[in-house]
């Protein structure tokens, strides 16, 4: 019984660890209803749009572009798209995240004119209509964590973090005491649009998630995420700096589990052989 409990605990620890650090983890995705027909001129435009975004992602964390949107191009061939990587990723990590997003979006939305995909580390969207640079504060995804330490102190710190994140321009990480979070707007948003989007996201967090110990609210052009320290694991709080500690912890847990398993195998073997 004991090794089973330990093993399932290990699996849980690993999956939580990955979901808080792996940029490729799926958050949400959506496909347009309409699909393009076979041999549509949209398909080559889409392919060229995505390959242009993919190559851009090794240089910059945000880019938006259009393909075949001039009057000389055949009708139904224009494609518009953008991506945004999380502000703490390196260009190399960004490129890897976007490459993963392009693969996932092809599986998720084959032959659709529009699609969007949010992974932990990056966002990708394309459409046949020009959506670039238009303010959109529509809700795309939300998730409220369960439970939490809902005393007055937690509320105060949570609201401090949300207030700080609401003032972000671009990407911001915030932490006060036991609450941590980050927020991000799309890279080309005007400061006023970014604040408007974040204010809406913060209002949605409070309205939809109440006193949750963790919450994620993704609007079309910005998002806000916060969690109570230790909500994911005791070490998920600073995603970049303590990878070594997490690695050591995992190695120790693996070592202990393997050790206990070997001991049990040995003891049961011994009971038969020695007894
Ligand atoms: C094509 O799209 C880009 C990006 O939205 C825009 O800047 C440009 O003006 C468009 N070109 C035409 C001819 O509409």
C-alpha cells in the first residue's frame, strides 16, 4: 500500500511541476466555424503566415503580420495573424513554444479560416479578417482554483497584487507576501488599451473567482494570473530561478521511491527464498 501512495504522490508532484514550468502546456484553444474548401488560396497564405511568424519568434516575443492582404492578391487569400510569448521567455524558448503551438493548432483546427491557441508560454492566432490592433476585451478562458486561505490578510495581499498587475504595461510579475502573479498584454497595444484590458481582466478575476486561492483570466488581448504561494507546489513560485531545487527534490523523491520499491521486492523475494 505504501509504495502505491508514494508513487501516485510522485505523479501528482511531477504533473503540477510541469504545468507550472512547461511553456507548451495547453491552456485553451478555439477554431472558427468556417472551413476553407480544398485548393483554397487561403491555405498557402496560412502556411506562409505561420512560417513567417515562426521565424519571427526566434527574434522577438511579439509579432503581427498579414499575408496576401493587398488588392492584387486573389480573393479569399488574405490571412492575418499574431503571436505573443510570455515576457520571461528567451527568444529561443519563444521560438520553441511557437513551433509547438503551430503543431498543436494544426491538429486542433484543421482547415479552419481562424484559430487561436493559448499555451502556458505563448499565444498564437490567425484569421481571414483583419483583427490586428483592434481592442477586444472579450473573455476567452478562466479557471478558478479551489480552496484557499481566505482570511483578511490573504484578501488584502491578493488585492494588492491585482492592483499592481492592473497597472502593467506589457508583462509584469508581482508578489506580496503569500500571493504571486503575473499579467501580460499583447505587444503592440497602446498603453490606454492595455490598461483598459487589464482593468477588465482584474474585475473578471474578482467577479468570477471570488476568494479562490488561484485564478487565471484570459481575455482576447491580455491576461491576469495569480496564486497563493505553495498552491501548485512549494517550489512553483519562482519559475525560473529554482529549477535546480525542483530537480533535486524530484531526484530525491524518485530515489526514495525506487529505494522503497527495491526493498519491498527484496523482502518479498527473501520471504520466499529465505523463509
Ligand atoms: C495588410 O495588413 C497589414 C497589417 O494589418 C496592414 O498594415 C496593411 O495596411 C494591409 N494592407 C492592405 C493593402 O490592406
